[in-house]
């Protein structure tokens, strides 16, 4: 067992250290360009954009979302909003009807629940814009979101553009931790990944697509529970790039308790594993560019990391039980061999790897937050919470592997 543990430690250390070093070097190299984005010239005609929203039981939030869309700094005649009701059982329909005018805001009312992907496809098929933004019904956008994202499509190889995802109303400690996670994982990380053309997800709160690309690849996959992740694979397969724009943002609602967070991540991670298997033909293929290597690298790190976490937990518990039983000879005097002396040279190779990994993660988070505008880096308790969340995610990934391997159905 110790041989297997040693191998796991070396693999995880190498994969994580390589990731941290490459990420930090890329971040520092592009630090001055993080918030720069292309712009239209005075002679460029603004493109027509369609914004599609799938809504299911969103009576408490959809009005705020629509109001944010009405304030977008973009010519009113150059963008339309299409809202698709996914068989809501609350007052969503009546609220949307107050805004729908059949011109700038179109409403499609489905009496039966079809699923988010199917509703988005409905809206995309009637969209008049050259570019289609898909947005969650509980999200709100910044006023400049179209002016900041559409210029990226001047590059004919750009198939989609993502934006910074922020937390709306971070009222408790968990949501503030998730806010930090989103600022890193769904904003800064995606910006760095875009440097290598390795953006692996087009987040549901708001992402904008070239409509012709969506038509070419067959729209969203109605059978996938993480449609915003799955479509990213097919965009890469079709030879297009996914870019990230950090100079604008969308705000979205996040779970406010651990149970809700578990349900969300169980769906995310299970869907990620299903999508990985669904598109296994892209792995390690040169025609997919770095994306074809990044995906197996990423999931190798996750899988080996989870294995190391489980084995470390088992060894820690078994050694603790063994040591407690030995204390029977000292009448359970746990302080008999307590020593406060610390010798750096006494650290094992495992201790050195573990310590360097922790230092590397702290550097990544610290440098990352320092480069993000309005980040919560001045709150030390969020650091602790962020790393606590990391351990929780091991349990979430374990549950997701179990569900996928045993083919259990995962619900929203």
C-alpha cells in the first residue's frame, strides 16, 4: 500500500505543481491585458444580437433579469430578448407577459417542461441576430455586456465568448466563499485558459455564441445535464475558439447552504464526467489543439487527487486508531510523548510535497485575487473557507463518480 501511496503522491504533486507554475507564469505575463478587449471602430456597424432565456419557476427573479436587459447600452433595434417558459408552475408566465411586446421582447410559452437545453434551442431557432447570447433567468448583466463581447467576433475563428461571473447578493459566509471561487474559477481561470484556447465551458449565467456555429454543430444537447459545458467541446471540435472577456460581467444567484451546493456540484461534476465520456474521441488528438491535451490532464489531476485524498484519509484514520490503542500502555496519557521541537530536516518527502503543494495553492489564490478588480482578498477568513470548500469538493466528486459509474440519474 505504501508503494501505491508514494506513486500517488508523486503523480499528484507533479500534476498540481506543473499546473500552478504554468498558470502563474501565464498570468504574470498577461497581467496588463486581462481587462483589455477589442473594440469596434466608428465605421463598424453594430451586429444584431439575440438574448435567449429559458425560465422555469423564476417568479422571484425574472423581473430583475429583464430590467437589467432593458438597461443595456446598445441600440434597442439591434438586440432582442427571447424568453422561453419551460412549463413553469408559478407566476413566471404572467410576469414575463407584462414585458413581452412581441418586438423587442418575445415570449414563448411551453405548457410542458422540456428542459433548459430544449428551450434554449427553441429560442435560438427563431433568433434574428447574428450572435446569440444565452442567459439564466436568475441572472443580471452589466450595461456594457454586448459592447464588450461582440467585438471578439471580428475574429472569424471565435465561436463563443464568456464573461466574468459574479455572485449576486452574497449574504452569508458560504456565498462569499463561492464569490471568491467564481472570481477565480469562472473568470480569471477562463481568461488564462483562453490564452491556450482551452476554455472548457461557456457558463450558463451568460455566454454569447456565433449563431452560425450553433447551427453547424446542432445547437445544445437536450440529453446533457450540463449543456453549457458539453457545447464547449463541440465548439472546439468544429475548429472554433472560445474567448473570455473579463472587462464585463454577469451576476447570478448561488446556493446559500451546503445541501443546495451539493446538489449543484453533483450535477456539474456528474455532467462533466458524462461529457468527458461522450467526447472521449477528442482526447489526446492533435487536431483539437491544446484542448485535446488539457482535458485529460485536468481530469487526471482530479481523479488522482481524489484517490490520494481517499487513501490519505484511510491511512490517517487507521494510524490514529493504532496509536490510540498503543496509548493503553501509558494509561492514555496523550501528552507523555508530546514534543514542541520542530526539525525541518525531519520532514519526509511526503511532508515536503504536501507543504510545497499548500504553499503553491496559497500563491495561486493570492496572486490571482490580487490581479482581480474588487476582489475580497482583504478578508482572511475567506482564505480559510476557500480551502475548506476544497475538501468538501472531494466529497462532491466522490458522489459524482459513484452516480456516473452506477448509472444513477442525476436531477437538477
